[in-house]
């Protein structure tokens, strides 16, 4: 049976920070929502709609804690079923989402390259047994991202919210992968530790976790608009201990300097970001240093981006391996130039190699899944209720 003959499949690209849903054959998701749901403090129940911090919690009648659907903890990807169920309903089956019929629409879903069998098992059991979809497929994000670029082999460097994952993909299969917790969340916490005191949240009746996430929303806006990647390594990462309000304090806030063995003391130019309440915040203490953490974390013994990509490129069978830079944390201005410069200085990497920093790299996994699910030749890869009952979940997760 070709399950796509009658009903167009749903594409569900689930990350640790945001989820993207749409229809197979689309070149972009129809909805992009937060992967946070609100847990009511009174009884622990989950609010049925994705958490939106832009309303400052005004829609909630009682304090709530933000909880994530997917998390990376202690080297493992985990999923919270109590969050996954209402998130799926809100995005796929409610009127404010795709408004699809669960019994009619197959789902192709992405998963992190480093996800273990326990993660896969939860997803299969949820969608095949609880949701009862007519067909299901769980695809590797790195493979799908490479596929979205028109290839079946290459190296995918996925700079996500929770992790940086560098995978070697050969003929549609991940042959090696390294996953480590340096990504957007790590950078956000770094920036929050230096700017957080200057970011005021007006709501006083929300939980501390909610207020903290509200601060992080502003931090991410600063990161996306004001931060950039230095074209060359910063020799010594010595950053002023905290950001300050620029109102009446610009001179002192901009006096922080970076100590460089080559250049000595250099005065750092003040960079100002205007907060929603009109306050001007000096962000010069983090504007260059935030992206530097992707290449060299401050307090964790993890490899940098260049080291991981260099090792992955050296493992490929292709003499001129393809490199794809993807994920939301890959949007720093200058990151592509910096990475290419460092790779060109490596003896392990070919002097010339195809490189892509695709325009839609924040949701390349979605596009790859959308393209794949729309092909008639993909029909044999769907897991149907019949094959699920016949083979069982343990056998299926080892073959997909």
C-alpha cells in the first residue's frame, strides 16, 4: 500500500528548542513553535498549548513552570511523554495547528543523530500505539539535512540549541557522529551570566523558572541581532563580569578590554542594544565572545567545532567531501568565514571541498524530510500498523 496516495503526510521536525511542522512537499514549515509547555504549579498538569513567553505570562491564571519536550542530559537525548502528547496535539491536530486527522495522516519525524534506542522506542510507541497514525517514519536529522542539499553523502555539522553534532553520512547512513553539549543553550547561559541582571522582567507572579526563560528570550534576541563571530581566534577570553545598563554608564561599561598576547591591551568599542522597555544595554562584553564558545568552550573539556569537523572530514571516503553547516546556532555572522579559514589551515582537510551554509539551515531537517516523504519510492520505508505488529518495536528501531 502506498500510504501517500490519498493523504499527504505530516512532517514533524522536533528539536530541543523549537518544533517545525508542515506538509510533505513543502519547502518550509507551516508552523514553528516553542518546544516548551507550561506545567501548572498547583497540580502539575500541562497546559494544552505551546508556551509563548512574548505575552509575559498574561494568559495564565496561575504560576507555571516551563518544561521542555526534548532534552539532552548526561550525554543522552530524552523525551518527556507528558509534554510530547499535548505538543503533538497542538501542532498537528488542533485548529490552531495543522488541524489534521490523526487516523488519516502518516507522520515523518526527525530525530537527533545521537538519539539512542530508548528515545526511538518512545517515539514509535507514542505515535503507533497512542496516536495510532496510519504510518510512521523516524529519520536522522543529519541524513535528512544532507538530503535537503541534494546529496546522500557528506559531513553535517548541526549547531543546535542543546548540542553541536558533527556526523559523517555515507549513502544515506550515519557512519560516525559526535554529540556534545555546546550549542545555543550554552551560549545563552554564558550571555545571561553577564547581562542577566540588567534585563528586567515585569511579571512578579510567575515562577522563577518562567522569569528566567523570559530573560533568555531577550538574550536570544540580543544574540541573533548583535552577536557575530570573529574571523580569527580570540587569543584570551577575558570578559567583563557583567553587562551594564548603558543609560548613564556607557563609558564604564565600554571600558572592558580583551588581553591579547599579540596586541596587548585593546579598548573594546561599546555596542548598545535597546531593550523592550527602552533601556539601552551595553552588550560589547559578549558580542564577539558568544560565538567563540562554539570553537572553544570556557569551562568544559569538549572539542571545538573546527576539531570535530576536521576529524569528520578526514574520515569520509570522498576525496573532496561535502560539508554542510546547519542548525539555528550556525547563523552567527562570520561563522562560515571563520570555520573555512581554520579548516584551510588543517593538514587533514583537502584544500578544496564543497561547503554549504544553506539559507534555510535552521530547518534543513524539515526540508529533507519533506522532500523524502513526497517521493513515491519512499512508500516501502513507512512503518504501518501491520508491520509494527508483525515485527515489534525492538526490531524496527534497529532497522530504521
